[in-house]
C-alpha cells in the first residue's frame, strides 16, 4: 500500500513528501475552520451519527433520504431517529421502548 501511494504521488523525495504532508495538514485545518464558521462540526457529526443509526435499523435509501430531510432543522438523537423511522414504517413504538436491532 505504501509503495502504491508513493508511486501515485510520483515517487517524491523525503523533502517533497514532507511538503505534501504539510499541505494535507493545512487543508484539514482549513476544512475544520470552515466547518466551525459555517454549519459547524457538531452538525456534520450528528448527520454521520444519524446515518449510522439508520444503517443499524436497515433503512432503505429512500427512508434515509426522507429521515435526513426531516432532521435538517431538528436535533438528532437515537430515540428521535428510531421514533421517526418507526412512524415511517408504521411500527408502533411505546415510550421508553428501544430499537431491537
């Protein structure tokens, strides 16, 4: 894998490899700063969390799309995700009941 990555980069010297690593680090920092001043890192993390929950529940792509849209202006939590998923599928969920998947 390292050999392939090295070839992909054009077999850079040690100095060039350090420059590539530095640029990659700066790009990550820029991306983090951009997230902080726009939508926020937590919002992106919660969207990822929501998709993980939906994958556990074996939601279809159309269900995922609809539920992600639903949560665009709402706080994501496991219980809220299970509740909207259950409503979408017509599965009754009593208060305090947890997903069994």
